[in-house]
């Protein structure tokens, strides 16, 4: 890809970096010309990066959607996609793990004149709607709030037990915890669950947590 002669950027997930090192590919990867390796980015920062791109190469379904909304050409390095509408609208193209095809597709995109990507205006229709779904939901809730019914959850009608976490304040035997306190799960001082088949004569130390049934 360095043959394209343009600046390449990749926000690199720590897990990806770990795998590159594990398979002894990191040194080769880090020496790719024109490649800027970025730390993981927040969502807003990542959108800002997308808006500065001529095109995007990805295997992410979410990024296929975002590039479609921003009208940024996208190359998906997979043989299929769960966002087929992006392919139909010709804002996304699939490349079946073939580096040569990937290079040719990228070169073609660089030589095409396209309008600069931009954030849609409020209410502007995109491939995934006009961005006003939250406002419509809020309007319905405000309109219906006085007439909505709130049925009791099924687990309350069936009399299912209510549970809460409590901290052990003083030493207590496991047997008493199970029988008297109605404990359903116990955790030691490090937060590790203790099996219910543990020695019932053993002592549970202060600071341990216990999940108990409470009266409804």
C-alpha cells in the first residue's frame, strides 16, 4: 500500500499490536512507508479522522455504515458483508483478501474526483435515515407519558426471590450462612465465588460478600 504514495493512518488496537508482536510481524509492519500508527481513538476523534480520508479500508461493519453516511468511499477487506445496502449504493466495495485487488481498487479511488466528505445536515436523508430517531422517540414518550401503563415484571408475579449483596462484618460459619441468612452465593475477600459445596463447617471471613434472598 505504500506504493500509493499517500499518507496512510491506522488507529491500532492494543490486541492487534500484541498479535503482530506475537507472530513476529511488528518490525515489518512498523517500517511500512507513509504509515502513521495511531493509538486507539475515541468515537468523535475517529469520525474527525474519517472526514480527512480520501477512502477507508476496513473489515468493520460499523465503519461501513459510518463511511456510507459521510459519503466516504470504503473498501471492505472481506468476501461478504452484513451491510449489503452499502454495496448496492456503491459506497462500499468488497475485496476478497487479495492484496493486488486491494491495491488496484485503492489506486482507482485516488484518481476519481469526488465531493469532500461531510457530516449530514440536521434532517438530511442518508442511507440510514435522517438522524432524528431519538427526537421522535422522545416526542412519543412525552405525549404518552400520562397514559402509559407499567405492568409489573413477570418475575414479581411469579414470586421469584429478590436478591441483594451484603458484606460479612464478622466471622460466620458457612453452614449458618446457608441456613439462617438464606445465602445463595458467597464471595471471598478477593471477589472469587466460593462453591456451595465447600466445607459447611468452614468460616467465612469479614469483608467477604454474600448474595442473599430478601423479603418482597
